[in-house]
C-alpha cells in the first residue's frame, strides 16, 4: 500500500492503508448509486425498488435513520411486499449491531 521504495511496514499499517482505500471506493460507489436512485425517484417518487436501493446506500454509509425512514416510506406505498419488510428488518438489525459495536 506504499508507492515509494520498499520498506518494512507493520501489518497494522498495511491493513489500515488498504481499509482506507476500500472505504474510499465504497463511498464512491454509494454516491453513484445514490444519484441513480434519486434520479429515478424524481420521475417516479413511489418506485419502491428505488426507495429500497436508496435506503441501502444510506445503510452502507451508516446513515441508519435515513435508511430506515426510506424503507418505511417504501412499505407505506406497498405494505403487502414481504421483501420490503425483510429489508427493513435487515436495516434495523444492522443499526442495532452498529450501535452496540460503537458503545463497546
């Protein structure tokens, strides 16, 4: 993860460097996906697939309150859709896991 001459880096330093690069790539992908879903929602605000996709981009960035609110919005549009209910549960569980990890 070092562009300069060879050196003896610590394993922790290498892991941190690769994690930072991965986080940057993921953030860029989430931003791109978010723009696509928002574009779809501009023309069709009741598109539950786009709402769920947008929710997922927020979940991926740990914006859980927004992710959960978007899933609830999708469920309000299509309350019989079991997949949306499953996704809401997944978002809530991810938030609980993240919150518990942050407090320990």
